[in-house]
C-alpha cells in the first residue's frame, strides 16, 4: 500500500458518504484538478493536504493509512 492508494481510499470513502470532491476542494483550498488527480491515484498528496481532508470529513489521520514494517538491512 503506498501513498497513491491513500487517495483512492479517500475517494471511495467520499463516494460512499456522498461527499463531493468540489466540497472538499472548497473547504480545504486544494484546487479541484489537483485534488482529483490525488484521489484518482495520479498524484501524491502532501501530508498537509491529507490532514486538511481528514479534518474536513471529521476523520482521524490514521483512517486511511496502513502501517508497514521498516525495511531493516536495506
């Protein structure tokens, strides 16, 4: 699971809840084209953008992240 998957997870959540990307864009200040690219897995969102999206939808920042073990010895 990488950073691009986070956007896809958020998009699925928004679709399930009936939350428009335009609403998220207005509330976060992230331009809609940029947000759309992130939510479709074509652009990595910044952590600040991620935090803002989570705040707007009322979810903790761990909602869409999956921890992974460190790569020891590489």
